[in-house]
C-alpha cells in the first residue's frame, strides 16, 4: 500500500504526495479548499472529496492521472484550469451547489503556443453531467470549442436512473 502525505494548512490542502499509484484518495474532513497544484502530476485513479470541501482552486489537479472525482454538494467554486491536463478524466458530475466554474477548468489538456506566444487552450472531449439551467450546463455551452466545433456535451443528471443517459 502506498504511503500518502496530506499537507494541510488552515483547512487548505496545499500538497498531496504518495510514493506509488493510489487507486482511491479520500480527502480528510478537515479540508475546505483544494489548493493550487496540490495534486500536480499525482498518480491517482479516483479522488473522493469530503463534504467539508467548498473550493477547488486553480490548477489543483494539473497534469495528474485522475480518472474519476466525486464532487460533493458542499463545493461552490471550481477555479480556472482546476482539472487541466487530466487526460484520463472522461466525464465529471457537477452538483447544483457549484455556482462558479472558471475558464478552461475542465477538459483542457495543455496550452499550444502560436507565433507571438499567444496561448490557445486545446480542449478534449469530456462529458459533463449536471442539471438543466445549472452552472455546469452554462460552462459546457460556453467552453469546449475547437476550430468552431463543439467537442463535448452536457448530459442531465437523472437521479431516478442507475446509469446516466448513453451509458451501457
């Protein structure tokens, strides 16, 4: 079993480290914020946020191997680039409690530079689950464009169904 280290300062998880792949990481109940780059290049499968977490800061999961995350109803903010570079993350469920999602927070893998160093974020297909009229739906409609083509989709959360629409 991999040894895990959580560095927590005043309710903010500032750094997560493990000496090997961790299939599921459980964030401790004392954490209110996931800090900038706290999971930078972490080798993890799934992260389960505790109900105490309210904010996922910019670059929090930058370039990590995350494939699944459980976001509780306590989270209200997902900042810019929070999940950028998470190439294994193919879908994400955003609860109604989230009222702010920063630009390029989900589904962008890297910056591609053009002449004059103008950064252009390149998106990748990802499915975002949420409720109609939610911040998750707005974010999906406003983002994920590449060369005038919408490259991802929004799917409604159906609490009465075991599987989401389109899943086998």
